């Protein structure tokens, strides 16, 4: 008992380590609005929570919100799982009518003028001249004229047919492999999976057509509900926060990601791909 008491006393006397320059302050964590969270529930009650990006793809996100309000995903299913690429879901029959008020062919919200990032990575990459983060927690890339959200792991895009189709939002996909950056500026990115990506990435791969399509309807994985968190009862709403990027602590965090240190790393890289510097998110405490 005496040994235990002394151990607790020593532990209590040990001062907490000083915060590192890259540690966030409590105020750096900002709430994500409930109407930006799309909650998809699988038949076994597992959930996938997606943060929508209305500021960057307003028309497509407006469609997705209408789809959620109409219960579109209550009878939707996952019908494509392509290894190291994407999981895709929606209406596999392509016959289900869209809800009223939908814009069947929104504008091509693939990029936009300007670059509102508050951070910049040290190096460019083959797909952009610069990359960084918006103040409100989105990864961004630019060519110096327009900007876009890159196709990184967990990003959610709008499936479409050949141009001029831009996709309605009725069929979506999530990246489950190495970031297919060649898709940047060719498809509308509308969100990012915040939680539950493992429920998508662990599904059996499809084999049809070389595109990961499920050959049989029985292989498809159904959803039982898809709603905005703002339309769920208070007790069922997930609450998430993003880490604000408009401060010196976030800039210091980027430097740490670009220059991994010993004892494990012998040689710091001096830079990082934007997909390896994804803005942190967390469940609200």
C-alpha cells in the first residue's frame, strides 16, 4: 500500500509536458454544421458519416440535400467496389426517378477561380503548382488560376456518365485507395468521409467489367437510411469538429508532416503530398 501511495504521489508531482508548437489550442477545434453531415446507415446499423462541401460544390450539394430529405438512399445500395480505387453507391438500375426539385445536370463544379488556402505545402506535385488547406479544413490544390479539392483517400465524388454529364448526386463514390489524382478537375468532389470508411473499404471487391461492379444483385450492399444530421433526432446526431488551419500551430503541424523525425525516420523528406497532410477531424468531445 505504501509503495502504491508513493507511486501516486510521484505521478502527481510530475509536471505535465509543455505543449508542442504544433499542438492545437482548444479554440482551434471548430464545430461542423449539422447540415454538412450526411449520415448513411448500412443494413447492419454501421454508419458512414460524410462532411459535405457546399462552399465548393453548392449545386451538387444542394441536390444531395434534396436526395437526403426525400429518402433517396433508404433504398440505395453499394454496387461497385474496385480495389485500390473507389466504392460507389446509388441506384444500380439507373431507373429510379429523381425527387422533385433536383437539377439533373448541375454546372461542372470541378474547380473554381482563385485559391483561398491559408497554408501552402513546401513542394508542388505533378497535378498542381501548389497545395494547401482552407481555413475551415479542406485540402486544396491549384494551378495558379483555379483551385480544386484533390482526390485523396476518403474523398467523396459525384459519379457521372461521359461529358457533358456532370452527375446529379444520386450516385456517389468514395476513394478507397491511393489518391487517383488524375480524376482531379474531371469530377465534382462534394465531401469527405469522416467516419466509417472502414465499412466501405473492407467490402468484397466486384469483378464485373474490370470496374469493380458486382455481377449479381445479391452481392450489392444496401443502405437502410441516408439523412443529414440536422434532420436526425438530437440523440442520434453525430457531432464532429475540424481543426482550423488559419494559425501558426497548424503551420507547425504541416512542417512536422513534411519532415518526419528520428528515432524512426533517418531522412526527413522535406515535403509531403497533400493527400498525406489531410486536415484533422474528430468527434466533438
